[in-house]
């Protein structure tokens, strides 16, 4: 049986994945300072 997901259901499913990805990014990324490279 095919079930169309509502926007709320989609957001509910994606929230923990998005949170995990954002946490990973924030803990592994380095700050970007492009102005340091412009004379």
C-alpha cells in the first residue's frame, strides 16, 4: 500500500538525520576566513 507522507511526517523523519549531520559538520569543520587571503 502506498502512503503519501505529509510535510510534518517528512520533517519528523528528516530531523534526527539533519541534526546528526549538522553536529558532525560543526565539530569537524574549520572556520572560514576568506578575508585573510585578500590583500
